C-alpha cells in the first residue's frame, strides 16, 4: 500500500539560524550599499555621510553667564584705550636727592593724545619724566597739561593722533549692584592691562586721604583694584568709562575696597583742557574758614555745626554782586552741603562762567538763599 510521506517539520533552531543570517546580510547592505545607492537618491542622506567623519563625537554646548560675557566684551572694546604710565620723581632726603620710579595707569579720552589719569600718578605735576606705554608696544614721552591734587585728577598729553579712544559714560545714573570692570596695571608693568570685575558696591562715598583732604562723591566697587590701577578706567557693561580708579583701602583681614572718581567730574575739565589748553574754575570771591576752625580761633560758639564763615568779600566779585557779607555762613550751594573751603573748590568745578546757582547762608540765625552768577577770576 502506498502511503504519502507527511511534510517534514522544521526545528525551532533552523528558524533562528535563518533569522541570524538575514540580519547579518541586511546590516552589511545598509552599511555599504545603502549609502552609495539609496541615501541622497531615495532617502535623505544622514549627517554622518555628508563629510568624511571617521569618529563621531557628541557636541557639548557651553553656556556662559551673562556677566562673564559682558566682561569679555567690555575688555575687548576698551583695552586699546588703556595705557601704562611710568614716572621718575625726585625725592628729597635730608642732605641729598634721589630718583624714585612710579607706575600707574591712564585712559585715552581724545584721539589727539589727551590722557586722563590721577594727579598722584604724575607726582601731582612734579614728575621729572613721564612715559606713556600703549597696547601695541609704543612708548611716548608725556607732559602734564593740568592736574589738581584735591580731585586727584590730571591730564597728560603725548604727541600723537588717531589714538584708540575710550567712550565716556554718565556717572550720574549709576546704580548699586550693576557691573563694574576695572582695567589697569595692578602690580606694575609685568601685569599690564589686567582686567578685574565686580559690581558697584556704593555711591557718594567719602574717604579721608590725609589730614587735610577728603575726597567725596566716590564710586565704591568690589572689583579688585591695586596701587598700579590708579588712573585706569572703571567701566560699565557698555564699555563706557564711568570712573577713574583712585585709591585702595584694605581692612585688617585684607579685603579690598576700590574707589573711583565719577567721570562726570572730569568731563568739563577734559573739554576745557582740549579746547583752551587749560581748565579755569569759576570763583565766588571771598575769604573764609570752616565753622569749627573759626570757633577755635575767635573763641566763640556758633549755633551751627557745619559750614564756611565769610571773613571778607572781594569787591566786584560774584559774592559781592549776590549780596554776601562778612559773618555770613555758607551752608549749601544748590543742593550740595558745604563743610569746608576745599569742598567749595571741588563743588565749583562743575560750574562754568555765566552759570547760576543758589547759595544758602545763615545770617543772624536765619537761613537765607542768595542767587549768584559765577565768573572767572579777572
């Protein structure tokens, strides 16, 4: 009897082998054939085949903080306008003289060679030699055109033109907490144009420089400022000069507080020196003394703690024309309190010939306001 053989049943192992072979063949085709015949023609070309890349690395994106980016941009913008200033000063000893070298910083405020710095950087105008060092390595002799030790500002001139010039900001609109960047030579020329950053820590600060001089209305910053930074710029986040670094005070634990002279104090001085070769200050036209000194000298006690007592009024002066008299005590010029003769001199820097102001005085224990029109000394 003929029996038909039943179909042979395949084992599970044979199915596994076939699937494995198919996977290997498919991988080879996709790796070597598809890039040539399919990618770019039938289906989009993957990025790995667009260039000759042997090793594919994952991209790492670094996101910087906004203030770090701003500091870098400020430095790039302002660096070429910052200069180093070296000086030789003659120091007199008991029986002889010796030359002392000094190092500071400055900032170019006009392309024709006008540089703003501190008065003490140039020996308060008494330096024997002054050299100015530029970013490109040039070195030029400098000459002091104007300086004032009370303000600790000076303008130095070099014979050059088309110099990189800093942009001047507006120091009247500063806010505590905003970015502050200092550029200068903190420890000498080995560290030229060092950049430090921080914030504006305070405004309208007053510090006593010596027995007779108090510098007022200063900008305080925690940006690191060392002696060689003197005369260098303090900048805002736009790369604009908002102050001229002037002094450094250290506490007992060594934490530094930096101070800068507001740039708006220097602006009329810069304009005057550039246009006229010098800067003239207006005057009131009187002789006087602080209340405290007056009381000690005369032996009387006034009913006021601060102010300046007028001794004598100069004929045909602004004070004379405003009706001021001997014995009056000046306590305010416009909105600025008056405490000393030095302070009055500093206040007058912001006025020019023809400007008007209101002077508040105490006369016979009464507060009186007088209008005054400033002029230059004839």
